[in-house]
C-alpha cells in the first residue's frame, strides 16, 4: 500500500513550514564574491590563456569537429 501527498507551496513557504533557515542572503553574498574573484582572475589572463586552460593540450579531432559544425550550419555537403 502506498500513497502520495502533493504539497503546493513556494520554496519560501516550505522552508518556513519546516523551520529551515532562509540562506538566500548568505548564498547571494558567497556567489557574488566567487563571481567577483573569477572575473578578476579572468581579466588578468588573456582569452588564449583561458582557452588553453580549459581545452586539453592535444585535441586531434577539434579541427574536424569544427569543420563539421561549420558545414552543418552552412548547408553544404562538402
């Protein structure tokens, strides 16, 4: 035997009902600080440096993939 209960409430109402703390203010502050630090670090580096960090050193199929995507969007068959 099983049963399901559906509760229609907002997240704020649910937290208040369960007695949980509203951490949105703290979360926004932490995320704002993380974003500020990331922007400062990325501004200090050039875009080529960022791409080298994010992409593997040796990507043999990257050019092939890039050509395939370009061909797909251009509508040609070559």
